[in-house]
């Protein structure tokens, strides 16, 4: 299991949002918050944003832009990610815990 698992993402070029159906057990309000977060990110800085779990269950922000996209704000992208990591820390940590327990089979006691 070396590949990453995409939780969700947004694409400013196609104006689309994607949510991985493997995570449909997440509460609706969490799914809505993720959608708002991803879509606002791509509206603000452009490009493509995906939230992905690595093999250890860490949630990572992955950002890319099409070659020659001069409107993509690379500096703003880094700042926005840092802002989300601070403001949404509890949500992001809860998602990591959910992934580790449900997908990796770890116990909650292992996390404490």
C-alpha cells in the first residue's frame, strides 16, 4: 500500500469537485466542509488541490497547476495551506484518526 488514497479534491480548470466514495461513512457536515474548503482554495489560488492520505495515514495537501498557467498563485497556495492547517487543525487530525482506525485497522488506544 505505497500509493496515496485521495480523500477529495477540486479542479479550477474544470470547475469540478471530487469526493472519494470510500469515505461516504463520514458525516454529511464534514463532507460539506471539505467541499467548501477545496473549492474556495481553487477559487482563490487556482490550480488543482487534492487531500491525500499517505501510507501512514497522514493527510497531505497536494497542489498542482497546468504548465503555463500564469494566473496560478504559488505563494498564495502555500499561505492558504498553512492557514487551513491552523484553522482546521481539529478537523484534519480527526480525519487522520478516522483513516487510521477505519482503513489501517489501528485501535484508538494506539493513537493516544
